[in-house]
C-alpha cells in the first residue's frame, strides 16, 4: 500500500466588511470615460446596464479605521479556530493582496513590513520558524498562494500553512469611473495541512499560466477619469473590460480542463465549480464554455456557487470567502461532502490564470 502526503484544507475563515454599498449609492457620482469626457447617459441608466452585465447589486466596504492587514487578521483568526490548531505550529503565513495597507486618508503604498508579518504580529505568534511573506499575483493571488503552500507540503518542508487573501479595493477605485462599481473589500483564509492517505485527497492538481506579453496592460494603475480631480497625484485601478472579458472566455475554460486532465478527472466528476467572482455574466459564460470543451451542451444546475451579487468583486478574497461560506453551510443549496471533487479557478491582472482540483477529505 502506497501512502502519500496530501495538502488538505482543515479550516477556513472570512471577514465580510460591515458597510453595505448598494447600486443606488452611485446615483450621485459624476462618471467620465477614460478620455476625460463626462458620460451623457443618466446615472440610473448606467447603473441598470451595469447590473445587467455584472449581476452586482451591492458590495461591502471596510469602515474608515480598517486596513487590509486588519481584515486579513480577522479572517486568519477564524481559520485557525476552525482548524482547531495551535497557531505556534504554523510553518508559513502567506498573504495574497495587491495594494498593501491603503489608508482612508493616505493612498500611498504601505507594504513594509509585509502584511503577512503584520498579521503574524497581530496573532502574537512567537515562533521564529513561522515564515510570513506576501504574494501579489492579481485576483488569482490567493489560489496561487495555495499552490505555493502545496509545494511546501509536498516537499516535506511544512505541515501547517495559513493562506490568506485580502484586499481593500474601495480605496483604489476611481469614483468617476463606472468600473468602480465592480470593486469591493474583503478577506478570506484557509489552513492547509499535510495529511497521509493511501488514496488521493485534498489538492489533486493545479495549473497556472501568465500571458504578460500581450495582455499585461489590461489592468493597470492610472489617474482619475475626471480631468480636474481634486487629488491629482492619486492613481486608481483601471481596466480594459471588453478585452479582459474576451481573454477570460478564451483561456480560463482551457486552463481548467488542463488542470483536470493532470489528475485524470472528468468534468462530470466535479461537484462544485468555484470561480473568482469578477463578473456574474462572465463566470456564467466561462462555465458554459468549459462544459462545451467536453461537448456537454447543458451545464448542471446548482454547480457554481455565486456571491458576487451581494459581495461584489473583492479580488483575492472572493475564492476563500466563497469556500468558507460553503464549508460552514452559509450558502443555500450549496453543500459539499467527503469524497466530493471541487475545481477552483481565477483570472486577473498579469494577466494570470490558475486552476486547482481538490477532493474533500
């Protein structure tokens, strides 16, 4: 009998900010295009079209006193409690984010010390062998950190790893850009542990790709769309939405299929498809195209849990938050059991795509 080491998620946590921002809260915004021209359409029309395209009705923002490392810490506490482990036994803390601790009154980059180090400090971990570091990989950052953690565990270098995804996008989104309605704040975390098994469990396979040569500038930082914006030195998150949408549809389904082929798993064996919550309609189309690669015309019902309609796009936090809500039976009609196989996927700035197959232990 061959007994192997597998990476298994033993605990999860999240922090969903308390400030709810509804679509109607954008009715008073002044929207401009990328060339600085004020949009002609009434805001009501802009918002209604936005809802149709994205399915987002509301999103969550942090309160003024909180920063990314604060909400990352909150999610970490929940994950450690959920896994019922001693925090001093953690070998690594890997924190995925994209903008550091952007403050309410100061938007300058703040990543020294690393956010992972700040979380370790807040957790009061004394163990010097708990290595804390950050990863910036766009929206796929949390899933890429999970992939890194899997390498550590498979190599024998680690037994318990805390992986966190946290971002505060509300402070880097331009209030004069329609795309600002996409973005949200949040944090999610998971504990990955080494487990012995004579049958495959936990992480089965993963696939990552980076298409930087042609697509690296689809998400970027730039000044406000409003020409006479009061804070001229501030830069905000911008994207080429149409090209990004097409890129995702053309490449994410194939990346998922490539991942499943690595572990010899057919799409029919998948119980849930967990996709980064970037755009509701885009995720629906990605799922449809994924099944199309297997020449399956009808996508199974209830296979893709969604939170974007009420949580918006919180970047690296969407997947771990979604996972935590499912694990703790907080999403109606979405439950997973021992033996179920899940597929994770994410796409974002870089442009980067990753996918990961996981079997419930």
